[in-house]
């Protein structure tokens, strides 16, 4: 008598290595996503730091020294600019990983200008603009984000501006021209 072969259960397909292959395909995407989140966190933190530094510089420019003529405006603009971008300045204290060489020079400025603040009354306002070139440290994102600000310079330009009225006594005349602002950049 011939015996039938023993059955040991159903035959299953061999898919033990399938999860490893899927993980190997998904891992690079997940790593890029994680690094992108970290990069954007640094960019947003730097943007907040630049905003705080510019706002504080404008506040200092508006309340510290009276500015009623071009000479005072020039002196004040130079002093506030130095406080904004100096070695221990406002940007250095507010922007994590601050490097003075990353301050965008034509884009960062302190400007005083006059404007009519009612009939026969002139006032002076200060406009502080700060721009910073935040480095992009992830090579793949560098190619994507670098051109977003219009320049290919290895970073992303972030910035802000703040404008405040200088707290002077009521002015009836001033020699700061409303056409040509006095700026330090």
C-alpha cells in the first residue's frame, strides 16, 4: 500500500524580506522630510530673531534721542545701525547662529525722514529694515530653497521692516527733506 505524502499546512509565499525593501525605499524620503522640518525651524527662528531685533532698534530710534535736523538724523542713524548689526548688537542677541557677514548690506538700513503730521505740523519717522542671509545646511534643500529669494547665494534671505514716529516736541519746520531720507546702510 502506497501512502500519500504528509501535508504540513498550506504553502505560503516567501515574503520575509519585503518589509526591509519597503523600508529602504521609504527611509530616504522620511529623512529628507525630517531634515526639511529641522531646516525650516531654524529659518523661522531666525525670522523671529530678525523681527525682534528690527523692532527693538526702531523703538530705540524713536525714543532715545530727539532728531530734528539732518545732523542729528545722521548721528542717530549711525548709532542705531551699529546697535542693530554690531558685534554685541540686537541681531547678534536675537538671531541664533548669527554671523555679521550674513547681514545683507544694501537691505539693512536705518532711515529718518520727515512727513506732514497734520496741517502745518511736521513729524519725523524712522524706518529700520533688517535682512539676513540664513544659510541652508541641507544640500538637497539648498537647490530648492536657494532660488526662492531671487538670488543663488547659498542661503535664504529673510527680513522685515519697522517704521515708528520719533518722539520729538511738536515741530513746525525741519530741515530733513521728505524727498531724500537720511539713511545708514
